[in-house]
């Protein structure tokens, strides 16, 4: 059997992150020919993230659940939070039908999804420059939204925050089984164990606040802020700081999620507040829903793409309302810029002038 030519695919998926690969897998499972344009390796390492118990059905649908549970990922039995008060509260997953979430090794997850796509016959290419002959294109290029912006769309930003992420290592330390969130005056901390004896501590704040704090140097500023935290610094005690990276972590969305022959998935469509724990989960979900919609569209269902976009819109607005209610419960720092900005956000009037952050890489999602 001859190998299909580069331009013979019915659908091009541009972008090889979780959302894009999920879309490619979903399309291949429906018998469509797919070409996946994967990006060059990320300039910064893929960091650990926490996934909710609800991730299990999505991984089953993708056909990778058995491989996932054999992977290096750690079980997460609860979230801890000091939010609205100094006391650390435990929010257990044990009443959930699945029973626990996961602290994942992101690189291992992405490699597993790519292997599954290849096994299903998805064609791979490092280039996205030529898509002649494809009936449909899926934009999975993250915040850059390359396909959508080339079609005249733009992004609307609801807020701007950055994540300053420190990676620690101590092979002798037993990992915890919880993720932790701690609100502080300048923003909030997230911390979690990672496979292979590592811990991630991420500080979320306003870009201007971090720029002011980092005048003394990135590492010094990060370590000073960590030392002033109450609960997060315990996670890094006795561990060696391996690296510090800066990520964009604001909420935004495309003005429109689809056109006549394209649609967007994952971060290319919307980016959520990291507190939603919805980055990878929503990326995989939107990829699978997009695959279903595109398959129906190509089979003649004129309403399929509109329906996909409508559901994406509803979920984004739902998450925005939930986030607003969550930020409203933290009132200990009324004069701090980060909290003033969060309390002033109104999901009904989302447009705010974007700050300059084009050089920042894609967000982490917790």
C-alpha cells in the first residue's frame, strides 16, 4: 500500500499539544485521514500539572487509559488550600467515583498521546506551511492562535497574570499526595509533587507586580517571596532549586471560535484561569468534541461546528463565573493590586486592553 502524500489528508491539525493530538485521535477513530503538524520542541521544559479525577473518561475515550496508569504519574488524593483564611483546609477526592486525581509528568503524557495518534495512522509533519487539499483545518497552536489570526480573528483578554515557576529536586524526599494553593498579598501560590523526586512551586501575580519585584533578580525575588509564604515554603524545604521560568497565565478567548473551514481547540480557543484546573482537561475535551463536530460537518451536518462553538462559549462563561465567585471569597488583602484587579473583574464586560507579553511562552494549567 502506497504512503499517502503530504497533502492528501482530509483534516489538518496544526499544533501537537494535548488538544490538537486529542482532535487528531478523535478524527482517526472516525475513519478520517489526518495530518498533524507538530511544533518544534518547547524552549522551556514542560512542567508538572494536576489533573482532576474526571480526566479518566477522556483518557478512556482516547484509548490511552491503560498506558496512562502505567506511566510515571503520581496519584493525587486531595487539594489543600489556604484561601480567605490562614488555616489550610483539605478538599478530598475520595467521594469522587474515580477516587483521585493525578500529578502528571507532562512530557510523558504528550508522548503517549502522540504514540496513540501514530498507531491510528495519523500522519506527522513538522511543518504547517502547506495545507492544500485539506477540507478542514483545526487550530491547536495555543495562545498564538496562528490559524485563527491568519483568518482575521483576534483575542480578547479578561485579565493578565504571570506564573513564576520554580522547580525543586530532592530524590530522598517522599512525595506528598496533595496539591496546595495559598493566597498571599501579592497573588497566590500553587505547589505540587512531580514524578522523579521533584516539586513545583508556582507564584501567580500581576505582570507589573512581578516586574517590580524582580528588579533585584529573578531568583532572589522568587526565593524571597517563597520564604514569606506560610504553607508553600514547607513544600520546598530541604530541596534544591533547579530552575525558574516565567509563563503567561491570563484568561483570554478568540473573538470567534470557527470559520467556514476551520475551528480552534484548547488554548488556541480559550485560556482559563489556572485555578480552574481545566487546562489539559478542557484541552482534551475540546479536542474530542471538535473531532466529532468536524466529522459531522464533513458528512453534511451544517449545524455541527456552530454547536461545538456554542458549547465552548458556555463552558468558558461558566468557568469565568466560578472563578469570580472564588476570588470574591478572598478579602484579606483589599488594597493589594492583584486582589483589587480580581475583585473588579466582571464576566459581563470582559474586554480589557492586553499588556505586552508576546515573549512569554504558553501558560501552565493547574
